[in-house]
């Protein structure tokens, strides 16, 4: 079975990626819908991964702040977690950040996802804090 791949979302893919985020963050995790989508969605680079049937099963977004890229809204369909789709999205977000001149990436990881990001080269910085009522930790890594 081939490894999952990810690509930059075309404008036509955006609704499907946002629907996945709504399922994961709003329905599954209880994040208020009014804070899940924001103005940054209009300028962010959105990346997604599809399953064999063509459904969007993982997504994330990239925002640039000078040489620091900020990754956020990483979401994977509950039934597809642990199958490599999130890692494929993260790797493509790293490629997109590098292509745009970023030298490091930062994200706010939910605590249960901390080990996933550590395996991808991230280090926690600072203390645990609540974001949308969910414990998070800021994590960073340099880009090669």
C-alpha cells in the first residue's frame, strides 16, 4: 500500500478541508465554531491529504510571519488517525514553508498530539496553556 501523500489545496478543495476541521474541532472537540475559522483562512496555504476514495481525511494550514512559519488547524479524520495522513500533511507544510523562505516552524500542539510532533522533530517551548479550553503547548523546529 503506498504511503499517503498531501498537496496544496486548490480553491475548490477549501470547503472540504473546512468541513473536516468542523467535524474534528467543533463536533468532536467542542471548539466554538466562531473561533475555528478566522480571517487567516483567506491568506493561509492550506494542505490536505485524501484517502483512496478521494475524501479529504487530513488538513493543516500555514501562515508566514517573517522567517517563522506558523502551522495550525492540523486535523485528521478520527477513523484515519495513525495511518500517515497527518505526517504527509505536515511534511508538505514544511516544504511549502521552505519554499517561502521560512527557517523555522512553530505550532500550538494539543497535548495528546505532542508525541506526534516530537517524532517530526519539534521541541516544546514554554508551559502548557489552554486554547479553546484544550491544553496546548507551543512547539518549534528548525527547517533544513
